[in-house]
């Protein structure tokens, strides 16, 4: 580009035309194009450009030309960078709004290539806002004159004013558009709201109302607009409507907020509705402010509250009535409780197996608590002996007759009514014939009495006599209480007599059992001892025959001889077991703490030495709790149980025996389990009987488990068995736990 030839001043008429044209523009880019076009037409610079910064997050818009040609892209980019790095600073600028910049090849290669050597930059903007930059460029030494610079600044100022006007117009249009949108949205929400809305003036005049409010107030919207909000309250009769209207009118005038205030309104059809009213002031475009009133129909809720209040009042009334009934019932219950306590004492006497005298004493004492009386006596009738026995006789808490006193039954007044099980009453002794008994009672101050029968299984076994110092002292309710007490007492006395009879029979039976047990043990011992002599002879002779004369016998003779010999051995084992069994009842026990683990291991080792194939058995011994007992007797128990287990598992491919135990309550439970032939639980009750054998194909005398049962029972324990035929058996027994005194 050749050196700049621009040296003349700007044409003032062009400047004036530029100002007039700006007034007709309504966009920033049009302002930029007009400004650069005017400068180009005035031929005052080699480059004219406008940089519009726009929003802060957008790149500047670059408009302009170099001469009459459009700006190349490279120059646009350099000018965009210039807008971000260049500012028109008062101190650094040539004038307060203009700055001169020298173009350098290293910083502005595109401008340098176009021949531009210097730039004049004028700020576009208002006092508090920047719109961009006006940039003019020159080739060579050319620069604008003082007047030309002022004109550039003036044109920039006019453009800035236009840009500011355009921005204000755009903001005004945007605000108006937003307002119209907000009003449209507000009206849509207003009309479609699920609650009633009313817009009213401060004097209460209704200006706008939505459909829901019209439905609530029972009139078309056109009929409601223009009416007074407080007037809806005034239509209600009485002081309530006037007071509500006055308060609503005051809040409408003052504009103070209302929230969830409950008001009763009158619909157009005269129906009353309750609403929850909320009010606030809002700005109005017409005349300042108006009141937005929101109403929620709470008529149903108020109706329910009224119904609930009435129901609550009714419930409170019923509760009071019920409370009085319960109080009466409670008083009756207290009386019933006292009666039940008395009957409970009698029942306790039954369970405690007290004597008839003690039972009668308890009943007489409790009878005086239940029935107002001063004298109580209990008598039993012995119809076979024609005697009456007085179990107790008390007056004012003191015994007045020795218990056990008896007398002929004819001296006791027993009426047909009493025999039939009905209470016999003498409400006033002065009105009945005098007898020896009534005379005695008169002397004791008794003026009225009742005799209550004690009947068991339709048999009159006795009577309870209640006496009072007042005439007509016993009501029907008290007679029923006396009868109830007598019924329990009759059962108690019959039970006590039966218990006395059973106790006497049990004592006699125990004596007989002890005598028979001693006799049987003595007999068993004598028989077993006496059988040993002939058995020894049989054993000796069979030995001689086998050793010295066997060759004189044929095969059948030798077989029979062996049968005799083996039978003699079995008989010897049986005699030994019977002797052991008979000695158990007479033997003194020495109870000590027994280490069951050590004892089981000891028995197992002995059996392994004496029992064939015992080593092949898998014997598992768990940790066993210690026991309290006679060690030698418990050893015999373990010997018998383990011997049985080894015997009944000898035909198993993998014989197994398990010994275990655990604490259970105040005793220890032990078991011996095997996987042998087992047994049918149908015959479990025969396991511990003498001579009872469930497997005839195994050797044995049938006494071993009887010995186990006898020893365990002497220790106060139990023994039982569980098993399945062909699938093993488990034998359990219990022993007492050792205590600190057994250490």
C-alpha cells in the first residue's frame, strides 16, 4: 500500500448526515457498518474498523474495510486480539478517549503486510459501559489532524450514544416481552389454579376472580366483579358476619398480610361456606397496588370438626357414665376379690394337704372378713357313728370350743331344708322356738344366725354356722357368699380326709414293700448261695469227664457233655449277677466326687484286655462332667453298659462306641451309644427287667441292665434307652452334681 494521502479535514456535512442516519438504526452492527462506511466514503484513512465487544463470553464483532476492500480474516483476528489487549486509558491515551498505536511486524504481521504502520483507536462507550473500539489505520507518516481527531471522537461519541440507545431499547423491549410473558403465565396460573383467587382493590372491590372462586361463591364471574369482598361477610346474620367483615375491610385497606385465617362467607344462593383466607399485596400496572386473596374451601373440614367436637362431647358424657359404672363394678370387684382371697386360702389349704382342723380354722377366719358376723363354727357329720365333730368354733377372733369336740348328732338341729342343700336362716332368735343351742347363743349375745350346708356328691358332710349380734344381719348376697365358702370348704375337707387316708395307706404300703424287698433279697441271696454247691459238683464232674473219659464217648455224647459244661458256666454267671443284684439293696453307699473321664477310661482299658476284638472298636470318649456317687457302684454301671456295647457291635464292619455327658439342671446326664444291632422301641420298657433279653443269639443272663437300673435309682437318678432295630442303641442315665462339700 502506498503512503497515505489523507490530509484534509473531515467534511462537517458528512458528520451531520452521519448523526441523522444513526437515529434511524436499531442494531449495533448497523451502527458499526454506518460508521465504517461513512469513514470510507469520506476517504480519511487507509483502514476503518469497528470492534463491537458484545457479551463478555463472546468474541468481538469486527466490521470495516481496508480502503474499499473487506477486511481480510487475518486482519480481523489481529483486531479481535487488539480489542482484548488495548484499552483507552486516560493517562496512556493521546486524548481522554483516543489512543495511538504503532504497528509492529512481530505483533501485527497481517497489518504490516497490508502496509498499515499506525493505528488510531477511539473508545466506543458510555461513562459506565464499554461497547467496543473505533480503529482507523494509516500508511506512512499520515495521521489525523487535530480537527480530524476531534471529529473521529465526535463520531465515536454519536455512535456510542446510538449504541446506548439501542441497548436501552432492546432492554426495554426484553423487559416488556418478559412482563407480557409473566402476565400471561400469571393469568394462566390464576385461571387454572386449584384454589380460589380474588384480586381486589384496597377498598375491597373485586377486580378479577378465577373460575374456582366463582364456583366457591356460587355466582358467575361477571356478577361478582365489582362487588365488595367484605359484603360477602356482611350477608351473614348476626354479629359474627359484621365482625368478620370489619376485620377483612381493615386488612384490605392496610394491606397487611393475612395467613390461613378462617372466615365464614355467604354464597349467592345463601349457603354458608368456611374458607381459609390468605392475603398479600401485589403491584398493579393501573393504580399502584391491589390485594391478592387466596381462599381454600374448608367447609367439609369444619363440618367434620363440628361432628368430631359433638362426638367428643358425647364420648366424654359416655365416658363419665361408663366411669361411674366402672367405679361401681370396681367396688363389686373389690368385694369379689376379698371373697376370692378367702377361697384361695381354702384352696391353698387343699394343695398343702393341711388337716381338717387347720382348713376349718382358715375358712372360719376368712368368713368373718367376708360376711359381717361375730361367731363362726364348722362341724362335720359322721352318719355311721351318729356323731357331730366340731372342727373349729370362734367368736370375735377367739376359740370358744376345743377343736375335735363331738356330741350326738340328734343334739344338732338338722332340718330337711339343710339336708336338701339349702341355707337355713334364723333372722331373729326371739321369733323361733327356744332350744339348748339357741339358749347358748343367746347367752353369747348372738341374735341371728344362718347354717350353711357342706355338700359333696349330694351328701351332707357338715355345716358352717355364722352368728351375728344384730337381728336380721345376713342379706341374700351374704348368704350366697357363705354358701360359696362352704362349697369350697366341703371340697377341702373331703380332700383332706382322702389325703389322710391315702397317706396312711401309702405308709402301710411302704412298710410292706420294705418287708417284701428284704424278704426277696434274703431269698435271692439264700437261693443263689445254696445253688453254688451242686453247681460246683456239676462243674467238677463235667471237667473230669471231658479230661479223662472223653474218648469213651461218641460225638453226640461229647456234644451233650459240652452243653452241660457251658450251661453250668452260664448258671454260675447268673448266680453271680443275682448275688450282685441282691447285695445292692443292703450295701452301704459312700458318695464322693467321681472323675467320670478317668473312670470311663479305666473301665475301657480293662475291657480291652479281657474282651475279644475290643481293640477293633472305635471308642470315642467326650469330656464328661464329674458326678456324685459311690465309685465302685458307678464303675459297675459303666462295665455293664460298655460290655453290652462291645458285645452288640462285634458283627459290624466298623464298630463304634461313643461315651458322652452334659449338665442338665441340677443333675448330669451321661450316655453310651453304639452302632450295633439296636432294638425295637416297642420293647424299651423290658430293657431293665430281670431275665429280660431282647436278643437270644447273644450271650448274657438278662440281669446286667437290671443291676444298672438298681444302682442308678439308689443314686436318685433315672435310666432309659433309645434305639432303632439294626441301627444301634443309646442308653442314658443321670447322676447328681457334686457340690462344694463333696470336694
